């Protein structure tokens, strides 16, 4: 009898070991497949790995992505090979599901986990039944953990999820790998009604007389609603401003507001999507043919050329006349004769009695002839260039060109402050901050010698509105951005919709372009590149240097001749 009991005990032990090994193998296989099929893994959180079976979490499992490991029950040590960003996925290991609330709160304290993070909750203890699932789900819903899977072993391997919009438990056990199915479940809202808090922010959002909202990209919301199988109701706030929309989200009367801003204070009770699209403030300007430059001939040459020419034209005749008047060895002539000698050189006449002049006078004659060659070349270049260069100049593509154009720049007051603060101070004279209503009316009125400040994502919409007024050929988009910014969406803290909107943006439904295209269009610096450079004669700086040096040398020789030391 004792032998029989011993045999039975050994059989039970072997069965339990096989059972445990089978359980570990199934969970280990599932976890490895889970990681192998997740291309988006960047940074993971592992909580209480040692509490589970350490041999399941082998080195290949941990090396799949950068990670941090919390030991919440044994001690407060946090081991990490990266602290640079919020984890993209979290894996909680535990024996008793009642401990999960404490562990989540502990992880939240460190800031490396938020409930909306896709999470695996792995139970190491075999469950006698599945009645715990409903109670366990209530704990997770209380913690606002919507994107998760619960992995446990009850008679067989089980994998359960939850769809918060259908409010049902989803069984992934027999589906196989769930990487695609989870996205399908969590990107279908099954006709769910989103509550949108809108606010007037022309030209981004403005309300028409019929009560319709315009200004957002015409296809973004339609794509979002259709792709997520949802609908939306507009929350009617009192004044349709940003503060009213934000308060509506904070008070739970709205799910989120589609805020794209440049600088704003975000409440601690609000959250926001990652700024996938880098927004820019740009200017819609008239084409250059509408802005005549009456002094355009002066702009043909570089400023330094005009300074050098003026310096030579003033200094050399003065020195020439001073030598003839006061030099003791110079050939004496009256001022009128000396002036005609200088003028004769300019028109190519020969100098009579050249050998009768002293060496200083001869030096000045030679220097003046060299100067005359430069003056003639400059005059001829100016004459030819003035015939070839349009009096309207280059297109307005840089902030510098916008400043020189003296255009009146209209901007909503919210944007005007940022343009005034972040751009050159010289733009302050041109800025005109106007109300939202006035700004909307500008799109329908006749604009002359005026520019509009708009976010880049809506610039095409504004140009389209101008086209409807048959004025599209008169306006274009300035190439250099006024100031950079970001595009984002604001939600209630830990809202499950953040992940959904993030997915939409990543699939490039937002305006049809992504961050890389924006970077290619606009330089990071404020200096805009010029497409063409006009003739400047700046390459003749050496000749001007020789002439001015000759004037200096002649002055020294003249002083030494009058007052010998």
C-alpha cells in the first residue's frame, strides 16, 4: 500500500511538473511570438520579472528592445538601459491579480508607464476558473488601462482583451497571433459618438452663418470618422474660444479638442498626442509684379560698391586739388584748370604738359585714370542691368524680402503675438493684429499690397478661397517660414483616444503629408536661400582697395612734402 501511495505521489509530481513546463512553454512561446511580430517595439517596461519564472524571460526576450525592469514587491530598485522616452509597451508579471492596482500606481509614480500604453498582464499562478476576469477587468478599467491583454493558464493557455467601445471581453486565444487583430479591435469604434470641442481660430476653424465649421482640412475629419467607424457631435461652448473648449474637455463634456498651437499652457489634467507634424507659420504674399520698386536701380549693386565709389569720388578730387594748390613743387594751375584736367581724364582727353607735373601729380593722374576705368565699367553695368532687370525685383520668399516690401501683414491676434515675439523686430511696423471676424472677411475682400499669416497646413485652403475670388494668380506662398511650431491634439488625461489619433496621423491621413516633407520644404534656420544674385561688382573690391590705398599714400606724400620732418 505504501508503495502504491509513493507511486501515486511520484506520478502526481511528474504530472504537475509536466503541467508547469507546458504552461511555461506556452506562455514563453506566446511572448516571444508577440515580440517577434511587433515592429514598433522601441522601449519596454518589465514589472516584477523575478516574481514570475525568470527562465521564461531569457536574454533574447529582453534584448528585443530597450527596457526598464521594476521590482515592485521585493525592493525599489529600478534597472534600466535607457531612460530617454516613455515605453511603447509594458509587461506586468504577477502571481495574484489583486496586486495589480498597487503595481500600476507604483509604476505611475516613476513616470515610465501610463495606462494607455499597450500592456500585457501575465499571471504566473494557474487559475482554477475564469470568474476572476470580470473583477480583474474592473480594476483595470478603474485605472483607465484600455489597451491590454491578460495572459493566464486555466486548463489551457488563455489570452483575453477588452474593447472599451463595445464594452465586451475579447478572447484572442484561438485567433493566433493578435498583433493585427488588436489594432482592428481598437481602431473600430462601432458607431461611437465622439464629442468634439471646437473653437474659432481663423483660418484654422471658423463658424459660418449657417452654423457649419470650416477651416480644417476638408478631408481629415471625414477620413477619421470613416476609418474608425464613428461619428461626432460638436460641443457648443459659449464663446467658441480655446479656453471654453479646454474647460469642456476638463469637465468631461467633450472627449477632446483638435488643438494645433505654437505655444500654450497645458493643464496637468490634460494630455496630448506626440507632435508628429511640425507646423509652420507662413505668409501668403502678392507676387512681385504687384509691388514696384521705384529705386530698383540702386539695388543693382552691392551696398559696399556704392560706398567705395562715393569714397573715391569725394576723396580723390579733393586730394588732387589740394596738391595743385599747396604743394611747393607742383605745377601751379588755378582751380578751374585743375578741375578741367580731372574732367578731361573722365572723357578720355589727353593731359597737356604731362611731364611738367611733379611725381605726386603724375601718380594722382594715373590713379585717377584707374578710377575712371572702374567708374565707366560701373556706369555701363548699371545701364545694361537696369534694362534687363525687372523693376519689380525678386519674389518675396524670405523674411528679409518681406521687410523690404513694406507690405501690411494681417494676422489674427493670437498669431500676431508669436510673430512679433519670434521674428525680427523690423516686422513690428508692418504687423496688423485683427479680430477673427475681420480676418475671415479678408478672404473675401480685395487685397492690395497686403500679406496674410497662416499655418502652413491651411495655406492651400486659403489660396483655394482666394482662387474662388479670381485672385489666385496674384498671391503665392512665401518659401521661408516665419516661425516653426507643432501640431497636436489635446485630450483628457490618459484618454484612450490618444492612441487612435496617433495611429491616424502615422497612417498619414492628416493633410496627406508627414514631418519629413515639412523638413524638406523649410530650412531649420531663419535664413532663406536666394535663387538668384544680381550683378554687384563685389569682385572688384581689389581695385577699390588699390584706389583707396593710393589716396592714402598720396595724402601721406602730400603731408610730408608740405611739412617735412
